[in-house]
C-alpha cells in the first residue's frame, strides 16, 4: 500500500531569519520567534562590558584571525547565546556567510538552506531528486507522485488501487493481463483486487458472476453442479439432458 506524504522533512523546516533593529527584535522576542540578531560593536565605553565578554564561536578558526576582535563598526551575530563575527556566521558545509539569508540550525551546526536541502532533504527512490512537496511512500520508501508508476505501462499509481509482484507495483489492468488467472467463461483476468470472488475447480477458474449453468444460465455459486465436457451445468439441466 502506498500512502501520501503530507509534508517532507524540508517542508516542515521553520527557516530562521536574522533581524535588525531594536523594535523588530523586541517584537520577535515577544512572539517567541527563533531568530538570530545582527548588531555591531559600538565605540568607546558605550558597550565596553558587552564587547569585553565577546568571543567568536569559531574560536581559532575565526575568519578575522582574532576571535575576541571587537573593532567598533564590525558587525556581529548572536543566536541562542552564541556569538559570531558576521563573516564567521556561515554555513558549515559551503562556508558561505549567511548574511541576510535564511538558515537552518542542526546539532549545533548552521546550514544555508541549499546545503541543508542537499544533505538532509527526502529524495525520491526512483529519480533520486529531492521531494519538495507532496509525494507518496511505498514499502517505507519515498517517491514523487509522478514517479510512482506502474512497472509495465507507467501510468501513475498515486491514489489508485494497485498490486505488486516481485516487489514491483502494477496497476490492476496490467497485473491482470500479465499475471492473473483467466476466467474459463469470459476469458478476462481474475485479479482478486477489491475483494473479487472466484470459483476454482480442477484447473479451471471462474468469476463468481460467470459461474453459471451453461444451459439455463442459473448461478451455480454455492450449489452442486455437473461437468459436461468443458461446460458446467446444474443438476436439473443435467437430468433434462439425459432424458
């Protein structure tokens, strides 16, 4: 059975954005938003205490060469009690400074949206491309809806009834044509999909609706019957035929 993916991991991400300005920062904090704050080191004694406690989170890898550099006018970032120089607040994969773009934190690391998507986003098992919205899961594996198709005719199976053989999905029509037993009476496939009932006798099979007396056309389901060469007939017609 295939089920809809209501949203992918990447869809569920709440992208974090930097904010500038005291009023905007206050609103963000009042709304309990997850934000990174951009500010700058001020000259003189104005922010001496704050600047004295600053240490860039990159430490010895600080891009300015001095993790305690608080040169007035230099911009800094603060996120969840950690601090960086603006140039040091960068993606852990591509090393590009985040700047004013959105970012995603994961396990103490910072990712730009592109690198996070490339590394962690759900990918379709068939085409290997990222599933950005929607999709289906089949046997615990993700597919684009357009990639989840019948193995034989390639028609989309998303939202449709289907069955499988050798771990491969098939639409009902193709499965019937390729693999199903065929009804002795109508020669159409007996798929069993949707609870279809059928009768088997020796090496022959019938749809329930096709299992009728060859003479009077009465249903033989649940009744006794007699074989007459390739036909099946009800006991009453068999008596009439013998008279």
